[in-house]
């Protein structure tokens, strides 16, 4: 607490993606378009799974959980970023900065755990199909999702406490469009080399352990699929994993580059581009990937749209009859 009391910084100035007003205006319209797709797309996935009883398997329960997580995740950075595009003073309070940092890493870690669990779910479904409903019962699925949120909350606590207790005496300019640990460490008044190594190790533990768990699951899945005699059976088995593999590649590819690759940690301009991908682009693409590459989801969406059209026509006919 003494370190925090000696700190003179009460707010931080975010440089953002660009300091040119014209570019900021263009970026505002681009990102508000992205954000307008994130919320409806993920809400649509949740509603579709909730309304269609045929999507009652654990895979779709985890998919709905991922959609909800993406809604929360995309609410940490984009709203503030959109406001800053139109503001002359892109400031964020000390408390707001630390809150943004914590929730970013909390939800990011939770997504790592959830993607690993989704890979395990596919492993059980393909490698042990006869025991799938017993192993992945409703109680287990709920506990696994709760574990994701609990693990995500606990994972960044040490790093967040370390950063909160750092003294910030000035300058207060963050070369980023949100509060993240690497740019904040460069503003501290003391040597942060030990802190950098600690944060790096903690990030690597969460990201690499869940990534390796996912890789191991897919190694077993691949071996099992290759043993299927018919090409149709192999294609059907692989198609259930294709969407998840795409999401895993996109998400882990960016977060590993951002937090686990030491050679890129000082390149803040590159980090901004990578951060846009995992904080905005990935939550936007996830609903598209899962709906366009999943036949069950496409069928369920068509049924819901058809039902809505029928109900609308019935309502119009009812109004005409009463008139």
C-alpha cells in the first residue's frame, strides 16, 4: 500500500491505434461495424441453442458458454476504444485502467480453459462414443464451465496484484488502445525486470498448458479418425471438430504471439495489431465460423427463421380477420 500511496499518477493517457483524426474517424466506423456484429451474432447462437432441443448435446452447451464469454470479453475493450476514437482526451482513470486489465486477463484465461474443455469434449465424443453421455453428463458439463470461470478469475490475480502495487510517478502515456500489463510495466518508476519475468511465466503457464491440452486431445482425435474405415465416416467425424479447430488456431495464434513470445514483447505497434485480432476480430468471427461450418447450427437457424416467418404471417392474417 505504501508504494501505491507514493504514486502520483491518477489517470493514464491512451495513445490508441492512431493519432490522426481522419484515421480515427475511419477506424470508428470500422470497429462500430465489427462491434455491431459481435453482440447479435453471439446472442443469436445462445438463443438458437436454447430454442432448438436437438442442440442439447454438451458440445452446444459449451458453444453457448463460449458465445456468452465472447459477449463479456468484447465488452471490456471495444466500448472504451470507440469512445476514444471520437475524443480529444483519451484518458482512463487509475481504477478504470486496473479494472480493464484484470477483466481482460480474467476473461481471456477463462476462454483458454473453455477452448481446452471443448477439445476434450470432442475427444470423448469421438474416441469413446458409447460412454460419451455418461462421461460428459449435465452435472460434469456445468462443473467444467464453472471451473473455467473460477480458473479464469484466479489466474490473473497474482499479476494484477503485482501491477497494482507498482509505483507510477509519471509519465502516464500508454502506447496502446487499452490497459495491458507490458505497456504499464514500462511506465513504472522502479525496475520491473523481475515482474516482467513473473508475468511472462504466469501467462505462459495458462496459455501453453491449455494449448498443449488441446493439442493432445486432437492428436488422439486424429489417430481415432484415421482408423475409421469409411471416408464418409472420417469426414463426418472431422467436420464436428473443424469449427473448433479454426477458432483455436485463431485465438491461440494471437495470444501466444502476444504474451508468450519474448521477441515481440517490446514491439508495441505490432502488439496493437495482434490485440485487435484477439479482442475484436475473434469474438466477431466465432459466430460466423460456428454457423457457417456447422450443419446442425445452420439447420436450426433455418427452422427458427421459418418459424418466425410463419408466426408473422399468422399474426398478419389474424389482424386482417379482426378488421
